[in-house]
C-alpha cells in the first residue's frame, strides 16, 4: 500500500477542486473580516483578513503540492514547497520575530546588539533560503522558460505571481519613496496604494496555487526536472 504523499494519482482526477476549496475558505474568511472590521480594515489592516489569508494560502499551496506529488518528487523537488513555506513565514513576519534584530538586518551580524545564538539562527536561516533559491534557479529556470514559451498555464501563473510581488513591493510606502524626489503623494492616493499593495500580495499565493494545480497532468504530476 502506498503511504500518504506517495500516491502518484492523488488529486489528479479533479485537481481544480483544491482551488475551489481555497476560494470558498477565503470568501468565508473575508466575509467574517468585513463583518467585524469593515471593508477597509479587512483589506488594509495589518491584522485584516487579506493580510492573514496570504500566508495561509502560501501554506495551503505548499500542502497541495505535497499532497498531489509522489514521494520521489518530494525528494528531488523539495525546494518548491519549501519556498512557499518560507514566503508564508515572511508574510507572518517571522524574519523579524525570531530574533531581537531582524534576520535580514545587517546589524544582527555586524554588531553586538544580539546574542550569539541569534546570529547563528540568522545564519542558518539565510543559508536555508540561499539553498532553496539556488536549487530553484538551477533546476527549474529552464523548465520555467520553456513553459512560458509553450504558453503553459503553470509557468504564466508563476510569472504573474512574481510580477504581483515586484509591483506590490514597488508601491509599498510609495509616499516615503517619492519624497526624496520632491514628489508628494496625497493621503487618498497613498491609502489606495496600501489597498492595491495588499491585494497584489494576496494575488501572489493565489497564482502559486494555480501553478501547483495547473502543473498536474491527467495521469501524473509533471516532473519539473524534465
């Protein structure tokens, strides 16, 4: 008997039901947020439903990947769910909460403001991120480009997700970024940018989930190394 996670046919017959479940769950989550926080609070608040739903969707997308792939694929492509788990952690601000100084802050490593144990934890975390990034570039860059050229839905979903991430980071704190150039952004525009940023950030895990589902074939998951 195949162990859970090793069944190569798991989830392939009706793969888009995973997206339906995500949409239904998110709709309920957002509806509760609107009822308790209002529309603006749901979208723009740091503790709003959209803000919380983003890391939950990253986690869900990673779990769907693991659920629908056999154990052999886990071993050779573990970096794919790993990057989604890492992004979920980033959305939960774990990079700032695990140490007294943010893991991505140079002060953690170049000064004595944090204990040695935190510096070691930070270095281990950075090494893990670097390993995941290296494996993704080395093993999946060519299949990704080939997928774009072949108009594969999974590849374009990843591309749109990456684009959403870049744009959302570009408009984050737009008023502060434009101030050195003498450009003043009025309060209403900045508020709209905050909402746009949150929606774009939410779109990233949605696109990743679409890519995870779209990369399944009728008979077996696509081997990302081919």
